[in-house]
C-alpha cells in the first residue's frame, strides 16, 4: 500500500489492509509513504511495516521549488524500485497523494500489478496521471470516471474501518431509523469539522444557537471542535449556559454516528462514506480551499441524491445553519426520506469489492477466502 498525507487518503488504505488481513493471516501488508506525512504517526499504531520516502508534491510548485520536487520524485522512484525488489510484492495499491506516485511508477517499471483508489468525485492530480498506467482504478463516485480510461474503472466505494462498518450495520438493522422527539428522546445533532475541527463551522453553530432557543430543550448536541477551537467554544457555551457534549477529538466516531439524527460537517470523501453508511442526513459545508474544490464536488453528488443539503462557506451564517437544522427537526417525514436516500448512496462493501477484484487481477484467488465473512 502506498499513499497518505491526509486522513482522507490514509484511512481508506488502512481499511483495505484490514480487509486483506481478515481474508488470510498469511497476507503481508507493507506501507510506503512520505516523510512528515500523517502516515508516519498513524501506520505504526496499526502494526504495519512502514518505509518513508523523501518526496514532495508538484502541484503549485514553481521555479526552483518545482525543480527540486521533480528531482526528489525521480530519486524516490529509484529508491522505491530498490524497496520493491526487496519486498517482492504481488501487487501495489496507491491510495492517492503525491507520495504514491514514485511507488506506483516503480511497480509499473518492475512489471508488478498496480491499482489506485480515487476517493473523491474530482480526481486528484497524482491519480489522474497514474490512472493511465495502472491496471485498475477504484472509484468512490461515478463522477470520477471521467478522469480515467473507462476499461480500467471499477466503481467500488470508499473503504471504511471495521469499527465503523460493524456499528453502522447495527444501526441500519434497527427498526427505528427516525427517533421522534418527546417522551425523553431528543433530536441529536453531531457537529465536526474533521480531526482538526473547522473554525467556520464552530462559529456558525455558536451563532445558530441563538435561533434555536425555542427548541433547544429537545436537542442533544455532540460537538467536536478540534484542538484549536476547543477553549473558545467551551467558554462560549458556558457564557450561553448551554449544555452540550463537547470534545476536542472524538475517539469513537462510530458511537457518535450511532447517536446522531443529523450531522453538520465538511464534505471529505471519508466523512461522506461514513455518514452514508449509517444512513445519516447531513448539512455539508465544503472546505473552500480544498484542491480543485473537490469537497464541493463531493457534496453536490450527495445533495443530488437527496441525502444532504449543502451550505457553501461564504453563505454559512448562524441563521442559515439554524434554518437547515430546524427544517429537519420539524419535518421527521422529510428527514426519514433523506435518510433512506443517504443510505442508498453509500457503498458499505467497498473493501470487499476492491479486494475481490484485485485478488482476481493478481490471479491468486486460491490463496484467499474471497467469500464475504458474515
């Protein structure tokens, strides 16, 4: 496995590694990433081997910086060839980000079967290039197909970690997907802006509370602020004398999703995969500075399905956010229909689909139990 840099690229790769190991204890998974990337901190926690390359992105680089990035990419490719000759893998899968390019290129030069995963509706630059040389492209959104040769594409979805899938399956199996207010049951709103939080979302929801005072006693709020916003948000809630379940970082997102009726979040591919796995309706606020504005493209895909609404950050105010929350709160029938559409949008068996196909591509079917384990 190769790629990383951000959680959006890294965690689907980890989920795929989990599925590979679930099939057979004899499977060996090694990661190759970039020095300074998120993978350097995260991968060792999961017990996988990790080799780091000195590489940086080309996108946006100019002049000497671009020349240095090209030199590092070439040097990283040569090192990747040595690493792959030592590891002798049956196949290489890239999960996106610039760190995957030298490894996938090296694998191609060595005649090793290769594939990439594209998590977003708008394909990233690295994957757009690699898509023309790999054997297979696994996409999560139909819209990503326009960036790759059609014969190589398999629409699979975005692999999710086991803890998310297991809890989501229990929630989907529940008979009551729309919990009515009253009788001790509250309408639960989950707010988060990714692992680092989102200042704009934090501020907008604090303002939104002023427009929700008449229904506040029927609301349960779970709010992940991120490290930078935690102190400010906590003090603001204290001044307003509002009780919320406030976190810097939520360790178990699976439990948070399971408690929620409505989610307010960014529109990263992993977030969308997880909330749709739970059949949750969302108010999406795409990060406006994401590369190629890919979060807005992701959001529009889910909005078109009927499973979400979108508020662009430039139009995000306390009033606009409160109005959207109130609309779902006051219309449980509308919420229920949107939940069904969100659930229909999700692809919870993505890891299974990808592993089945890649193992067939490698022609090592006999080495794995390719039937889904219940």
